[in-house]
C-alpha cells in the first residue's frame, strides 16, 4: 500500500512541547501538547521521543509515512557542532540533541532537521501566517525569553554559529549590571520571566506602596499576575509593563533600522495579553528608529499563535527533503 508522505513539526518551549503531524501539502493532521513539568536533560528528550512515536503510530493508522522531523529549540542550535544550548531547559548545555533524539527512532532513515525557535516562527508565518509572500520580515518572540526570527531577501539569517536573533542580549540601558549575565538586558525586563522578575525587584526595593502583588510570594509571581494587576491599575504592575513597552519599542526600532523589514510580527506566550500595546510599541519605536524604514513597516501580531513554531519546523522539514517528497 502506498503511503502519503508526512512530516512532524515539533516546537520545544521552556514550559511545554507541541508536536504535530503535517501532510506534505501543509495540512495539519494531528497535534499533541505536553507540559515539561519538572523534566530536565535526558528526560525532556525522552518525552519528545515518546511524542514522536505517538504521532508515528497515528500516521501509520492513517496510511501516512513520516519521512522527516523538524524541531525548533528554545535557544541556540549550532549547525557546525550539531549541539543545542537552551538556558530555559535544565541540563541542556550544548547537548548533542539530534544524536540523542535519533536513539528514539526505529526508522533511522527519517531525517531530523533542527533550527532555533525564533527562525521557525518566522518561517511558519511566511508559509501559513501573516508574512505570506514577504521576503523581508521579522518575528519578535516574547515568551519565557526573547528572540527574533529574521527573514531577509527570502533567507533566514542565522549568523556564524546559529546565534543571530538572540536579541535578549540587546543593550538598551547602561550601565551594565551583572544581573544581565544569564539572559541580557532586554530579556531581563521584557520577557515573560523578565516581567515577573522586574515586579519582584520593585517589590523587594520598597513595600511602602500598596500593591496587589504583595499577596504573592515574590518567587512565585508570573507575568500573568502582573498583567492581571495592570488591568486593575496596580502601581507596581503599571511601572513594570510601562518599562516593558518602552523596551519592546526600542528593540523594534533597532531591528527596523538594521534590517529594513516590510513586516514585523510580535508573538510568543506573552503576546496574548500584550497585543493590546501594539500601537504604543510602534509609537515608542518611531522615536528611535531610522525614520524612512519605520514608516515602511507593517506591525502585526502572529496569525498562528502557539502553532507558529511547529508549523515553521514542519516547513523546514518539507523544504529540506523536498526532492524526496516529490519522488513519493
């Protein structure tokens, strides 16, 4: 029996993994999501392996054949050393992820293609989302961390070691502080974890002002707590979110001035509650950016939401093994 070629797209996040089976023409056939919980190191790889097996079982029952797996990682994939560094997953410190994941595949002929999550986000939007037909676009992913997927002239910019787009280290506010060592200045204040961190810092400096966040232990505050308090005009939450808006606007301005994109797309886990600030982010950016370039951009939020990574990973898998797909 001839089986229809399919691929698996996997989005590995700092808190959960989303994996989906795609028809070679791009239709999503089946999707699974699992929380990382307290898993680390090899345990996370084992979870991914189990999800792949589940999707392959589903494919076999539906007369499909998995020929490639695309996976996006929340950090740095070094295409030369074939290693992954993901600071938000414990013990993922330059691990040979591709080699380790292959141990869970019965069929060793299946291709495994890796890429950073930020690059997969923009690939997903260019294939199925709001960057269709756009050769110059940037996806700013604001989740546990912050990164930018950069499409320039129709090609992904990865840099020398796959680190391009790691904009969490964008320097926006001197002087340098050692607290930025682990994730950078921008990410320290404007990522999901950064918003929670910023609120905890403010609460730790002074408890004189009454805050709704006082009732939460500082090590348990999340970005969602801060956004909820912001809606109630809590003074600490307002200060934290206002700073994040300024940082997002300045980061946007710098990227627009350097790359002159046609579209910039904000997405990631934080840009559910934060999409209300898109106009203000643009106004902030206009103060800093190259004036002609900033007037040319279209600023949007992701059309694919939480599926951008898995869709982009699937697209990467399909285009990488394109000749084999057409031979089937």
